[in-house]
C-alpha cells in the first residue's frame, strides 16, 4: 500500500460508462431518458455523465496509505458512489465533494454581487454590472447532492473500515 496511488489506478470507466453492465447502461436500460440524480430533471444518454460522488482524488488522499489501489477502486466505483447527472454539472464540479461544490458556487455568487455594488465617483453613484453570471445549484439540486454525498460517505467509510480490518488481520497472520 502506497500513498503514491494514481488516479488512473482507481478509476474504472468501464464500470461507470462503457461495459454492458455499467452503471450508466443499467440506469438507462431501454429508456430514452432518466432522472438526473442531482437536479431531478430528465436527461438523455448524451447529456448524462456518471459522477463519482466522493471524488477519486479524495479517496486516494484519505485511504492511499492504508488500502490497496484495488480496494480504493472497488469503493470509488461502487454504485453507492456513482450518480447520473448532466455533463455540465459534473464537469463544473470537477474533483470537489458535493458540499464543496455547492459552497464554491454560492461563494462565487456572493463575490459577483459584491462586484455589483455601487462606486462613488465625483460624488455620484455609478453602478457596475458584473457580466459573468454565476450558476448556483437550486435548492432541490443542493439537497439532492448533499443527500447523495451522505449516503456515499457512509458506504465508503464502512467499506474502508472493513478493508483496514482485513489488511490488519492479514498483516498479523503473515508476521
């Protein structure tokens, strides 16, 4: 076990997207659209991306020194840690946890509002308009993202504890 585990060692794109029994294919089956697990809106297969609810990088950081790449790979790509969502949201989220993503978006929105505050020039008020719109998750999306994160965290922490116990028992047996 090493803390030098690479993302490519734990990501399983076939398990998420490509294999006949992938999470995405099992979700869609013969349906033309499914419900986005975060936004609650309908998305088709082309719009859909499978998100690691607890990001790979986070799991590597937490467990890289205690678990094998195979163990992290199994946890990271378990159904409990995957969610079908629209591609733009997933790409915007990047390697953030759901709560970090929501906080980041609302912080950006607050900064945009601060930039819209009036300035005084020669005693007159001039209003600046921030041209960059900040797309914050709505309440439904935020709640759904947080619920999915809580479930995924519970699964991952339980599985990680089980693996740590197994690894410790094996170390004792082999010494």
